[in-house]
């Protein structure tokens, strides 16, 4: 059998420590941690970059909705032509052919 490696020894020690630990309830954030995180995010500009990305995604989604709605409207408008008596010449010809074949 192989002797235990350094990783195995460290892992065993960590697992034993975790098994002996007791749960005293939820851990609390250090005092002022949330304000420091917000200040750091504002200073580094990551928040504004995320907001700009979110705005672009919203604009692209709105554009897709507009294009899809226009396409659906045009398709629905085309299909309403078939309801007119003279709107679909192919349906009239098909009906005449079907009548001739049936006789």
C-alpha cells in the first residue's frame, strides 16, 4: 500500500476539524463590510459596466420583440386575404380539380 501523500494528510486534518466544529448559528458580516464592498464597486466602475450591459441586453430584447411582433402581424394580415372570396386563386383551382377528380 502507498504511504499517504501530503494532500491526503491535509485533507484528513481538514475533515477532522470540520467534524469537530460546532454550528453557533449564522455568521455575521464584519462591521462596515457591505459599505466597503459597495464603495469598492463604485470606485472600480464594475457596477456601471454591468448596468450598461444590462441596458444593452434590454434594448436588444425589445428590438427582437418589435421585429417578431411586426412579422407576426404581417403574417396574420396575409392570411386574412384568404378569407376574401377572390383572395385565393389557388384554392379555387384546387377545389375545381378536386371536383373533376371526384366525378
